[in-house]
């Protein structure tokens, strides 16, 4: 006869859940702050700030809901993650953005993403993948450029065609 | 009644023009080829292939969409049967029985019953769509803005809270989507919201950027993070591709029953294909002569849920085309496809562009026939696509995913948003937040807000106007019940658990 109901297995506070709840509360605060910057010149009906405030209230309530879930340990069980592989792909994305940003062109940018992703999934033949990626992205570039007449950003490689 | 036949005949005349047939064929092939890749569901298939249709005229591009939509669905079931990784929860039942059949060397009949069942269900459901749509349009023209707003509230709640594992997590996803929908210039007053002075944000968040980030990049990050936990195994298709007389006998009733579950549930703003597929699965299990075969590869367990899945996909087109209301992530992507041409599905579109709407509906029939004729002979090709090694597969998916965004908006901000949504998709998968409500929230949120503001300016700011229309009052009550019900049920469940 316990007065506290004992739930299944893990009833420990989940720190990830606390972070989620905090992030939602922060998002709600940003919405309210942003809405307060708007001018309402509409005496009848709803101004542009009404909806953000409604959504912010919803987010605030959900932050509390997620907080309760986290306190009860209701978050799903998680297996360990291969963080190195995730960071490798994120690094590939960052490289892609940087190459597009400095005008390196579509082929080089997507090749970088292809090689890092393939490496993250366990391929070791980086040079072979580099070749495959160059061929694949060149074909995509020409397909978009010539067949669909959609222009993709051009860099040194693209200007060769 | 006669009007529908006339409109449909007119649509057929549009759809069978050689160019449009070609678009449908390309759509079906591309849709299947992309949909068959593991981890790519129909919503992502449509999102990835949107850029391909940028330069087409709206008619041709919507017809290609019809093909992509059905092709993506079919490709997904092939993956579920052959490698037991359902791209979406609606294919889970198919994966359950179909993969067992493939392991037992009956992959051919499993694929065949899925294909023919999809055809039967798709055709019946498209007929349902053709006859239901004009009726619903007549009804919907009388809707005021407050009724539309209330209807959208129902869709918001049912998509996020009512049927998921956790209403809190579903609603959290929805509200993140709604928040993203606020970003950009407010159309009524021209003021920027949540743009933080970044010019690229003034146009708002692109639905395709969000969907591709959440689904493609999020999925790739998730799969790579648990690379060492799960082993995917491709089952070769052995033995005959064709169904025996026994297989036919066991399949045709589940096809029809699955359609009966799928179409009405898909057509309700409740949306989602999970419920009809699971209803169909449990019904077939109960009615089967050999219920002990279930879990070991019963053909009824593939035939019924596959039919239900396809019928509900056609069903979700009913609220999408007649009310402009997307009730699944895939339907949200279709709506984005309309919006890229400045078209808003709804009663007006039926009146103003009947050629477009009916051409699309007619194309659904044609896409269905094409899938049936093409896919069984081409199954060998699809299996080869499935055999691409995982590193190249995901590297290729990410290259295609980013190519779409680079083609649409080659800016650092847009690409950073894509990567950010990818991280969000990864975290949401890891912590079991549903993805579809984010996409629906982003695309439907701004529409709901403008309807609400229109209603408020008509009523001079009196919020009671929402309750004075009997229609919107009823719908809001339904939304409230749909919101409270899962919490009550959860409470009951906990109460019961404590009793034990």
C-alpha cells in the first residue's frame, strides 16, 4: 500500500526532457517578445500579434506538459547513438553550405556531402567514392541545367561545360 | 450525377493528351523509383520531386504529381515487403506479413497482391473521390471563414493529438509547425514577424525545405546514429511472381474490405492511413480461415492493409481538393505543389479551373492502370534499387535532397535552414515526436490565421461569432472532444494499470 503509485520500470527524471521543456518555454518567450514589437493598427478584428500570442500560450502549456512527462520519466527509451557518424554528416552539410557560400559551385559542394555521408555510413574507400560522387553530381548538374533548364550555382568545375 | 460523368469525361480528355500521358508515365516511374528507396515515404518522394516540376505548366505538373503520389505509395510497399523497413507507419501491417511471405519464398505473390490490391482500392476510391467531391464542393461554398477556421482546428487536433502515441508530443510537433508558419511578412499588415532582420526569412519557411530537412536529412542522421543497432536484410524474390488461384481467392475480399476502411477514414479530416490499415489488418485476422498463419506470412494481411492504405491516400485527396485541407504530410506536400503555381485548392478551384481539377482526378485513374501494368514486370529493376549499398544510398539521398533546395534558392540561409530542420528531424525521431504535424502546422497555420482574421473583421472583433454559426460551433465542439479524449483515455488506462 504505497501512497505513491509506482509506474513501470524507469520513473527517473529525464534530463533531455527538461531541455525540451526549457526550449519550448524559450520559444514561447521569443514569440511574445517578437509580437510586442509589432504595431496593431486594426481597431476592429485581430492584429498581427494575436496569433503569435495564442501560439506562445500553447507552447508554454506544452512546455509544462513536456516537463511533467520528463519528471515522470515518460520519454521513450533510447539506444546509444553513434555521435561521430552524426557529426560527420553535419560536417558534410557545413562544408556544402560553405562551398556554395564562397561560390565553389554545385558539383564540389554536393561531392563533399556525398563523400562525408558515405564515410559516416562506414565506407573506407574515400578516393573511390570521390570519383563516384564527381560523376554523379556532374550528371545531376547537366540534367538540371540542360534538361530541366534549372540553373544550379556554378563554380570553377561547372564553367568547364 | 450526370454532371460528374461529364466533368470526368472532360478530365479524361485532358489526361489522355499524349504530353499528359507522358507526364503521368514519368511521374509513376520517378515516384516508384524514389519511393522504393528505404526510408523514403510518399511525402518525401513528392517533396524531393517537386523541383523537377518547377518548369512545367500547372496542368502537366499536377498530372505528374498524381503519378508520383501513387508511385511513391507503391514503391513504399515494395520496400516494406522486401526489407521490412516500413517507410511510414501505414506500411507497418504490410511489412509484418509481407516480409514473412518474402522470407518463405512467397515474395512474388506478396508483391502481386499488394499491386493488384492497390489498383483495385485506388480505382474504387478515385471513383468515390469523383462522386463525393462535387457534392462536398456544393456544401463547402456555403462555408464562411469562421467555419473554415473551425474545420482547420479539427484537422490540427486530429492530426496531432487524437491518434498518436502521446498527445503532448503530437501537439508539441504541431505548435512547432505553427510557429514556423508565423515567420515572414504578415499578408494583412505587411509587418515582418520572427524574421530577426534576415531578408531571406521575409518570404517565410518553404514547405519543401522543411519536409526535405525533416524527412530526408533527419532520417539519414537517425539511421546513421543507430547504424550498429539494426541490420537490414534484403529478401530476394524467389519463385513465381504470380498469384495462384488460392491466392486470388484469399485476396479479393480483403481488397474490398480494406477499401471500405481506407476511403471513408482517409476522407475525414481525421486523415492518416495508420488507423484504416490496422483496422483492416485486425479484421482480416479475425475473419481468416487460418488465423494461425497471421504473423507467419498470411496473404490476407498484405492484401487488406495495402488496399486500405491506397484507398485512404485517395480519400485524403477529398478534403485536399474540395476544402484545401491537407490531413497528412503527403497531402501537405501536394498542397505545396498547388501553391507553387498560386493555386488554392477548394470550391473556387473546381469552378474556375475544372480542366485542372478533373484532369488531375482522371490522371489518378491512368496512373493506377500504369502502375499495375508496369510494376509487376519491372519488379526486378526495383529490387536492384533496393540492393544499393547503404553508404551510397544515403549519400545519394542527401545529394538529391540538397539539390532540390539549391535549385530553388541557392542561399546560405536557406541551406542552413535545411540543415537545421535535419537536426530537428533527427532529434524528433530520437525522442519519438511525430513529424507530420509539423508539416501540416506550417502549411495550414497561415491559412487558418487568415480565415480567423477574416471572420474577426466581419464580426468587428467579436470572438462569439465563432460560436454563432452552427457549423463552426459544432466543429469546434468536435475539436474540443478530439483534444480531451486521448487525455481521458490515458487517465483511464493508467487507472486500469494501477488496478492490476
